[in-house]
């Protein structure tokens, strides 16, 4: 498995590597590499075949610090994936070097979480749905 720093990862993305974010959903929602596919580390084994069917395709894995993505890269390598690269750098370095970044939705304030607490607990609405409702009123 190949390990790279953020500067080389930027070049790999320009060369066509598919980017996979293995962080938790709340981390993804806070912001992520533009165009990345989100597959949390815990979901990776079950979603490999559907999300990454080509075992030879170039894939760049990342998380916040490189440790979870390293575990993901080891899993992929053990399952026969050959084009796997791990971003063994802090994701903040990616951003500092000008890597494309998509900001997540504006989080709810403490007051909004308190006010809409029941809706947030409902799977049909949740934080994302409540944010959409609030944005629609603006």
C-alpha cells in the first residue's frame, strides 16, 4: 500500500484517482474533499463491491489524520485492490495546499437544536431535514 502526503495526493487527484472519505457521517457533513465518495470505515466491507467494483482502479483514501484510511487501505489490499493509496497526512494540510473542499450544510445552533429537538430525533427529519426546513423559510 502506498502512503502519500497532501501535496502528492493533490497531483494524484488531478491524474484521475477516485477519492474515498472513510470518516464518520458527522465529519463528512462538516466538509469534505470535493467530488469524494463517502464510505465510513465501518461500512466499507459491505459496500466495497457496489462502490468500488474495479479492483485495479486508482483510489485515494483519506480520513482526518491518515490512520483510519490506512486501515481501510489495508482492507482493500487484502481483498485484492491494487491501485490503493492512503493520504497519510492531516486533511487540514490538503485544504492549506488549496485542495478543493466542499463545505457541509450550516450546522444548527445550540438554540435551534434545543428548539427543534423532537424533529432532530425523528429519522424522517433529523438535522439535515430540519436545516432544509429552516433554509426554505429564509
